[in-house]
């Protein structure tokens, strides 16, 4: 994996997140408020689940390349 590919993927992730904030600011606030009410254990589990899903996508992408 090249550094350029990693930086490109990171840039795409940041752009996608920015589009969500731009398109749905009220929903983002609601989601962040909901996250504040979650206990640490649930938030940590959610974080691990999302990170695992992301790694699976990267693995699948590397198999397709």
C-alpha cells in the first residue's frame, strides 16, 4: 500500500464526513447528543464495531485490487 493511496483514502473519508455535516447539520447535532448519553461501555463497543467494519472493507478492497 502506498502512502499516496492512504492519503487519498483519508481525504475521501474527510470529504464524505464533511458532506454529512453540510447536508444534515440538525441530524448531526441529534446524533452527537445521543452519543453523549451512551455509557462508555456501549460507546466503546460501537467504536470497535465500526473500526472492525472499516478494516473488513479495507481487506475486501485489497483482495479486489
